[in-house]
C-alpha cells in the first residue's frame, strides 16, 4: 500500500513538473515577443516613439 501511495505522489509530481515547464515556456515566449514588438503592440496611443502609432 505504501508503494502505491509513493507511486501516486511521484506521478503527480512528474505531471505537475511537466505542466509547470509548459507554462514557463509559454510565459517566456510571450515575454520575448513583447520585448521584440514593444510595450504597446497594436495600440493607437499616438505616442511619438511608438512603432504602432497611427499618428
């Protein structure tokens, strides 16, 4: 019985670790994309230095 419980805890930890890694990769990708495109992607704020400004 103890072995089954340990196996369950281990498998839960593995699945949790994989999900955490996926979330971190998604956040990293979003961070890099934001740095590449700038902070105001797609806005029409009218800022002079904004690459997406319509002004």
